[in-house]
C-alpha cells in the first residue's frame, strides 16, 4: 500500500467517525502527493463544509468537479456546499447532475429533497425523499426529509408516525429527536416537544436546530405566544407568494373595514373588534419574537438556549422601549417638547430594531442594519433640528414614520429567499 493509499484509508476511517477536523490532515498529505486527485479534493471540501468553512469548501469542491466532471459524488459534494451557502439554483444544478450520473444513490435524492423543501415545494420534496427510501429503506437523511415534507404538506398525523419510525430505528439520533420535536410543535404538543428537544441537545449540545426548537417550546408555554407560534409555523410551510398573498389580503381587509366603519358608524360593534384584532395581531407578529426573547433573558434555561445575537437584539429592543418610556414620562412631568420627540422617535425605532433581529444572519441582516443606521442618523438630524429650531420638524416626523413602515416591508423582502432545509 502506497503512502497516498494509507492517508486516504486513514481519512476514510476518521470521516466514518465524523472527526472532520482530524481527517483534514491525512487528506492534505494525500493531496500533497497527488494534487490532482479529485476524490481527495472532494473529501477535504466535505470536511471544511461540516465545519462551516465555506471558502475552502467551495474552492475544493469546484476544483474536484473540474478534475473529474463525470463522477457523481463530486457533484453531490459541490451541490451540498452550494446548498449550505444558500445558493439554491447552483445546488439544484449539481444535484440534478449527480442524479443523472448516478440515480441509484439515496444521498443524491436526499439533497434534491432538501432543495425542494427549502423552496417550500413540499410535494416534490416528499417524492424525492421517498425515491431515496425506495433505494435504501434505512437512509436517515431521506427519512428525516420525509417527515419534514409531510409536516409541510399539513399531514401532521403521518409526519408524527414517520417521526416515531425514525426514532425506533435510531433512538440515539439527535436529528431524529429534533425533527420529532418540531413535529410536536406543529401539532401544539408543547410538553412532548420539550422532551424531544432536550434529548436532542443531550445527544448533541451543538445542534442549533434543536436549540431553536427548545427556545420556541419554552416561549410557547405562554398562551399568547402559542397563538403567534402556530401562525408562524403555518406560514413557514407556505411559499413566498402565499405568504405575501396572506399579508396583502389582510391589509386590504383592514382598509376595507376602516372605510366601511367611517361611512357606516352603525356597524361599529361589528367592525371595530375586527380592526382592533387585526392591529393587535400585526403588532404581535412583529414584536412577539424580540419581546419573548427579552423575557427569556431571565429564564433559568432560556438565557442559555438563545444565541448570543438573539440576546443582543432582545436587549437592544428592551433598551429602545426603556428610552422611549423615559422620554414619554419625562414629557408628562416637564412638558418639554424635546422629550416628547425623544419618546416618540425612539418608539419608532422599535420596529427597525426588531427587524434586524428577525432577519437571517448574513446579507439579509446586513441590509437591515444599514437601513437601521440610516434611520438612526435621520433621527439624530431630526433631534438636532428640533434643538436648533429648524422649521418643518412635523414633516420630518411624518417622513420618519413612513420610513419605519418601510422597514416592515424591507424585512419581508430580504428574508424572502428560502433558507435551506437542513435536517
């Protein structure tokens, strides 16, 4: 056996043990002996991918495909890299090429199922997962994707049954427990969801999917948040077009109700509760996440379960509320117009601050941060204008309110690209 073969065999053993950090060493040594070995490039790319090191993973996977474009496994690795990088078009191209070259590999069908799930094409996702299971009935990835697809289709009873099946086959799988936990959340079974998420985190403390589920389950013990969560879980299964349709129809219905109430005061007992309910629900959907994350900061487990960035934006959300309240109280006590402006202006910053926390990490959050900083700068100029006695402050306030409303629209736009479904 050559040195190259020994390094590859050693790397394969470490890969089977999921010790990706250690596997990189022998793979680099193998590439040192044979720099054009496509398989070594692909496996090293896989190691970097499992550590979320996307730069080297992309470079190595693309190089592997260029060295041997007729090898299906290389396209699968490159598709997986694109998948994790939220590049669905490129990932779909590679997944389809992997399936063209080797349609008998269940891993390839699992990748295709995940891509369809990321785009909320649940029927196609279910079909791909079941194709993979037909090839390998014990394939964990396809089994997990089948549960997710059934959940997305609203077939909750079937999803629960399928989830129990995956747990029976592999009771020590953290992903299986996390998947079961999310299925329980969709069914409104909060206590059972906590049990599964707790077990998933015991088996794998670094499983973010389970940690996010546990956070939602803790917050769902509040009956108000439970209503919000059921709505958000329902919306999460819908495509971007359906989500926008729900938002637009709700807004149009609100405008129609307002117009009808203005011209028909006798309908007030019927229309006013609808209007108030709509406004309250909009505010709940907008502020529920940061508000309940703020409450989790004093929860014995919750403060450790939420991510550092969630703690930061929940704290900033609370700070804006506190400063605004101080401004309003100060104005009530002293009658100073400047304190009124501070109270109202900072209150208007609450929505943009919540927007940043609601956006996915990466480009969506950077866009909202830039928008928030622009609003803060505008508010600073508004305060300076008020102090110096500039004219037109009321017009600036109105423009600022419109800007804050735009933040809600912008949040939906930058978050519209579906996150990859990674089971």
